[in-house]
């Protein structure tokens, strides 16, 4: 299902100037005319200074970028030429790769990210403020948390946020995103992903500093009563079944109807303490394998939240059912997380994972039910059809719930 997050670098043919034109010549205006005039504090190379934020990619000029990268000690010389290409696939940002030639005869690249809206979901249509909030969330991660994360992440070269704009400039890690197919991952890659995730979770697990991070929201903080939860899911599942009834099997429809009454308890299990910091979208699209140091880097921290460790696990493993993949990942995660102190028993982790999978199936149905019908055949929504046609996942999770979760109540 993580296909929805796939990203690739493609030179835009329509709305953006191609790479053979300089960014500094896009607008034909001077550097002072084209900047969004917002005085603010920003972080450059570890120094807090006042500056203006370029409003869009057209306003990033060679002189401005040169100043930023020199302050960050990324370059020492002057920028002779500057071009870009758009990096497609980002949900929370307009992403660009900037190509730089310097007076030191070096060809370098950096990654630039502006906030953007997305109208797939009716609740987020034209909601620029929501995506600006996500952008600011990522900026604060790099300013206040990144140096404590203890895992490979890109180096932040510039971060700034104004009233209606923001900009991140990051180290460019390239395009070596990991495959969506976990069976194609090398065992050391799968284990390294689990170790990184557990290392990040462990550092903040029940940490008192979580309380001081009051700008980081808690996932599922607002609770409704069970009856409201059931009714909400029943409404969403009714919309879902009506929308896709020609694609769903009778078994799938049966599972959806039965599992509705377990939804509140499943959600409670995923939302229960202890809390830690979670990435929010720990999927293959946000994992980059860099061959130069054989490390997996985690990108796109806009969805950072306080919450259960299970959230990140389920986002990565999705509806995985292969025992070898699950054993490799969950063993590496449990071993790293526990260390000398057992925070989660391995058997409990396995059971909790299946609970989270069942909840995730319900949550995915709710999410899809809120998507505008006209977007259902867009390339970016291919994952929806993969989910709808994943009959094996429905059957598998229903069986697991019946066998492992509901024994005490006689099954569901």
C-alpha cells in the first residue's frame, strides 16, 4: 500500500523552467524585489539570523543560495551556475533538486522543500494552512530534535518559516529509495530499518522530555466513546462498500461488517501508553539507501507525533504476512528496543502488531471513504485499488483477530 508514497525525480515539462535555465534569471527581478518580505528568525549553519524567505523556487537565486551554503559550511567558493528539477511524489511539500556548479569546479546538489496543499482528501482540499503547519513541524524537528535522533537523517542546511511560507534546504541523499516490496530487501537492509526505528523510539520512550515538546501533537489524543467510534466506522465502511462493491468479494464485505465492533478497542490498543516520538510515515518512500556509507536514511519528518511505537511499525510493514519478513524485522526491533531492559516482550510485540494491522485496515477504509470520487483514478491513488483487491489481507487479519485477540469472548 505504500505505493501511494512513491517518489521519483523528474524534470517538469510544463510549469517549471527546465534545467538549462538559471534559477537566478527566472523572474527577471532583482533579488530584493522577488523575496517574500518577512523578517524572522532562521537557522543557518547553527547560527540564528534574520533573513527573508524566497516565496517559491523561482526566487532562489545563485547569490542567495551561495550565502546560505557558505554559512552552513557546505561550500567555500562561489556559485557559478544554478539549475533545478522538480522531485515529484511529495504529499506535504513541493520538492526540488538544485544543481550547483562552484568556482572550485565542483558539481553539487541540494534538496529544497516548500509547503504545498493536496486535494485527494476532502478534509484537506485547499487547506494551505494545514500543509504550512506540517512544514513548520518538520522545521522544528530539524532545529530541536534531529541532533538527538541517533539515526541517519539528512543534514539541514537552511530552515525558515514566515506567516504564509516556509523553506527547508537539506543535504541531497539521491534517489535510491527502497523498494515497496519488502521481500526484495536485503536482510541487512530490513534489519537496519528495524534498528533505526527502535533506536529512535527507545530514545524518547516514556521520556520526560516529551512533555516539554508541547508543539508536537499526540496522535489520537481526542477520544470519543466506543459507540461513536463504531457508528463512525460503520458510516465510513458503508460508503466504502458502496463505492467499491463491484470489486469486493462477499468475504471482504462480511469482514468489514464484523470488524466494525472491534474498531474502538483496536484503536485504543494502538493509542495506549507508553508514548514515544513517532515519524508518522515510516514507509519506503521516506527511506533512502545510500551506498557510499551503506546506511538507510529517514526523510520527511512533517508527520512527527507523540504516540505508540506501533504506528511506525504498521506504516512500514503495512499488511505484510510473510513470516520470514516479520520475524526478521520484529526480532531486530525488539532486540534493539529492549537492550538490558525489556520494554516489550517479543510475543506481545507480535500480537500487538496483528492488532495494529487490523486497526490499520479499518483506518484505511475510513480514509478512503473520505476521498473525492474524481480522484480515485489518479495515478497517485493506485494504492487504493491495491488495497481493495488485497482479499488475502482481509481474510488473514479477520482470522488473526478471531484466533488471537478474541478468544476470551468466544470469537467475533
